[in-house]
């Protein structure tokens, strides 16, 4: 009797997301659901169904599938960083030792004020969005904490002067 090989356990990408199994293809209604939830993540299923012109049960089923498949990974609040006390923002570009990128990513995720990190191709290895209360805190994050991570070779910091609101 032929046996199928056991399913491989889900793996994790460099910044901690589960690679798992691929999601089912999404269609125009799924994309409309995603757009509607990006506009207002607090929509009830009833309001979501009305907005995308499907039945409530269809909207619920699709929403659950999008969540189960990992297409929708969570719901969050958009925060004004200045009003939240994080008035200084910067993009920090990092060059690092290539063989230790997993360990470096894990250590960087532990540092307060790093809001986002992404591995990129080009003349740097990693781009991070850092938001701090002030310039002194930013200096501490970059020079004391990021540079203390073993394997980080160098950083370049681009201070954010203004962030126009999204349309």
C-alpha cells in the first residue's frame, strides 16, 4: 500500500512569519473584503457583507478562510506616532554578516522601538523603521543596542522629517 510522506512542519521566514502551506487563490470578492477591512478593521461581518455585496454567511466563510489561510494575519489599530509619544522616526539600514541573519533578526526583534524590519536586496541587508520619543533615544537604539548585536557590521540612519497621511 502506497503511503504519502508526512506533511512537513511549517517553517518560519527570517522575520518570524510562518511559511506553512500556500493559501487558496483569492478572487475579486476576497480582494474587496481585504480592501474593506483595511479601510475599517472594525467592520462587523454584516457591514462587510453589505459593503462587498455578498450574503452574511458568505462573508463570514470567506473571512474565516482568509484568516485560516494566513492571508489576513490580524487586526490592528493605526496609531499616530507623534500623539503616542514617538515623535522621532527613522529608517535604519543595516549591513550584517550573511551567515548569521536568523540570529541577528531574532536579537533585533527584542529591541524596543523597532517597529518594522525587512530583509532587502541591494547594498544593505536590512531596513528597519524605528520610532522613539526623541533623538537621544534614537541614538541609544542605533548606537548602543543595534550595534551591540553580534553580526551587525554597520548602519545608516535616515531621519524622517514628515509623513504625509495616506489618501
